[in-house]
């Protein structure tokens, strides 16, 4: 089974990019990761101290054992042996005590770094404009803060420090071996460059395997996230089979990448261990021969056997660390790439905050396109005085929601200008503008929590009484009290435990409590039943009172009382006026209205 073509082309583009920047251990990435330890400099430095200490201790533990063997034991010196063993025990005990703290500090450092990185990623995502999220795959983003973070954690917590211990103790072991018999050391160390070269060849392939592995995992999580979000559609269109098939293919694919990575690892590891054993054999053959003919003292040979463990065990160990470093690099590369994604647009550097808003909204010759060559709005001119209501009507896809998003500065117009109270939105900070705007749409989002929590979203400090008052002002207090736990009802994740209509009621109350100057109702009542809607018309009229309102609705009963009705067609305004004037003009609006009236809506 292969990927769908889209996924495959995305992957080949990515691997082309990673092949170009094929530097398995990227200094820039390491430096940037190390930068995250700066805030924990004391912890990190303490850890480095312990690591250096252990790098010295480990070869000396081996050395001490060899000393006891070749010294007092070889001499059959009982008191000397007891003293030697006691000394060995003390050294070993101290070494392991250092290990306890080395381990604990490393865990703490890894946790701290990952915590800060996650914070950064989350903050970054929250700053990205809407256009970013319509392109980004949710699962890919989830992978950035889950699996990628885990490999980074291992990288921070293990790789650097274990490598220093291993490398340091290997060097000291080598030093001691040279001290005992430099010729024997030279003979056996001719193997090292050969081993190193082979490892270098193998590890390039391993790096790619790790990247593939993590990318395919991101595809798996993306598909899972998408399926869970769209489970209603999947089940209602009986698409379970197709979805399961697609998912199974991705999982199979992922398993293949896992296997490929494991296969590379499974070649490198045994190969390195085999080299260690080969080395020991060399020591025994050459050293043993020399000891037999008297060229090398037995004590030196014993030291060699013990110290060689520190030297040659280091190579497979460094290999393992190297694997983990590659995985961490791949993870960090992707996390940093996300952090480096610049938004398509940001508030201008000199953007000022809107402190007070009257609610005068003006659009001059506004044009907009989501994608460069497909215009969605053109030459839209519109003025709404404070407190007035404008209704936007038109066929699906005519650009009504887009226009509303532009007013909230969720996107920037590609032509013309939009001004609130005469201030061009280009020079206004988006968040400050949106404090004065509330938006209720057809598919409103509820956060996990209670109904009251969700009403409070726009004003987190509101009291219970204020929350209730907002619901009462909308005449939906009884509706909410009728829920299983009233205002304390748990809405479930994404509001899944409320009906669409109930969710909408919560969102109206949310807008009411936020008390904005500008209100956007985008097909806000399309999911409530007709009885509720009729009842809510009065409530919505109350919500609109004194606020500049943009009302988008299919049901003409909702729009007929607007101060101005604007008819959009393919992104252009084709008619405008009051309900009566538009009926008299007998154009598109009048036709639609009569048709709707004819079928009794
Ligand atoms: N995020 C988006 N990316 C690309 N195109 C979009 C996006 N949102 C809407 N569009 C396109 O813009 C046009 C207008 O959409 P919209 O404003 O939602 O229409 P309406 O609300 O009137 O139904 C449609 O052709 C739609 O396909
Ligand atoms: Mg719409």
C-alpha cells in the first residue's frame, strides 16, 4: 500500500530539503538547544561537574580492581587484599553516589528544557494568523509537542552527558593503557580508525531513517486527529471502511520506517560489540604472547583487560548515543522549523491599541483573496454607523463570512482599507480590536469545562451573577437551567455533550457578557430549531441593541429588520438598501424573498 499522492509529494519535497542540509549533527541546532539550558545554568553546570567527575572515576574503578588482582592477591597478601577491596568498595560507592545525582540533575534539566520549548511552541501557535491553521495539519502540530519533544528530552537529558562520561573515561583508560604499555596499545589501537570510518558510513543512512520515521508518525497522528474530529461525517457517510483502510496503510507505512531505522541500528550495534570482542582477543593474543616470553609484566596485561572494557565499550555506547542524538536532532530541527515559521502577516510594528470604540465601521474598495489568483471579494464599499445593523445576504461562497473576518482583522484585505472609528485597521493591533468584537458563528467552539466557564471566555473575571444576568438578558436563563447541572453542566470536549442549538445559546450568552461594541452573527441561529429561533429573535435584537452588528443569515426573517441589507454575489455588492426598498427595486433580493415566502419559510 502506498501513500496518497499528496502525502508522497510532500514527503519527497521534505526529504529533498533534508538531504540538502544533510549535516547529521547540526551545530546551529545544538547551540540553539543549549541556549534553552541557559536559564538553568547552575543545574547544568553542576551536572557538567558530576559528569566530568564520573568520566575520571569510571576508569579508576576498573584500574583499582586490576590493582587489587595484580597486587595483593597475586602476592597472596591477605591484609593487603582486605585493604585493597575496602579501597575499591569506597571508590565504587562514591562513584555510584555521584551517579544518583548525575541522573537526577539530568532528568530535571531535560524536563525544564522540554517544558520551556513546549511553552514557546504553544505561544507561537497562538500568535499565528488564521491563514496558518487552514494550511497546517493538526496532527503534524501535535507531533511537534509530543513525539518530537520526547526525543529532544532524551537528547538533552542523556546524549550530551552520557557521551562526555563515555568519551572522557575512554580517553583516560587509553591514557592509563599507554602508561602501562604503549607498544601493546599501539598494536591494538590500529583498529580504531577502521571502525570509526565504518560507523560514519552507516550513520548517514540512520539519520535519514530517523527523519522518515518521525515524519510518517506525524502523518499517523494527523490522520487520527482528523478522523476523531470528523467521526460524525465518517460514520454518517459510512466511510469507516475507507478511513480504516487509509489509516491502516499509514500505520503499515510507519511500521516500515520503524523497521528500516531499527534495521540500520541492528547492523551498527552488533558490529560495534563484535569489534570490542575482537579487540580483547587481540589483547589476549598479543599481550599473552608477550607475557609468556616475558616482554610484558602480567600486571600490565591485567590492567589492559580491565581498562579495555572502558575503551571499547565506549564505542558501541557512543554509537547508541549517536542514534539518540540523530533522533533528537531530527526532532529539534522540526520544532525549530515550526518556531521559525513566520506568519504571512503581522500587525505593523507601529500598530497602536484601540482603547475605546464607538463602532463606526467603514470599508473602502476592499478586495481580498485567500490564494494569490482567486479573488473572493472585490470593490466592497460599506459604511456602518455606530449601533446600526447591516445584514449580509447572498449565495453560499459569495464572501459573507470572509467580509466579517476582515472586519475582525483575522485576515488583511489585499486591496482597499477598513477603518473602525476612522482608524485604518492596518495600523491597529488585532488583539486590541478584537476586545471590542464578539463573533457568533454557525460552528462555535466550546472549551472543555462548564457552561459558565464558556460564557466567561470573553470576560474571565465575571462573577456567577454576571454570567446569569447575561443569560437572563438574552432570555435563555431557563434554557441553561434546564441542562443536567444548569450553569455547572460539563460541556465535554469541544462542547460535544451539548446539542448544536444549546452550544449556540451558550455562545450568545458569551457574546452578551463580553459586551462588545461590534457584533458579528454569522449564520448564528441556523442550528437552533424554529421555535427557539423565534424566541431568540427578541433576544438577539436585545444583543444587537446599541452595537454595530453584521448579521449573516439565510432566513430572511432574521435580516428584514436590518438598517441596511447588502446583497453579495461572487464577492461583489450587487444590491443594497432596506428590506422595503429592495423589495420595491424588484431585484435579486426581492426574487429570493418571494421564493422563500412562497414556500412558507
Ligand atoms: N480559509 C480559506 N482558504 C481558501 N479559500 C477560502 C477560505 N475560506 C473561504 N474560502 C473561499 O472564499 C469564498 C467565500 O467564502 P465565504 O466567505 O466563506 O462565503 P460565504 O460565507 O458567503 O458562504 C469561497 O469560494 C470559499 O471557497
Ligand atoms: Mg459563511
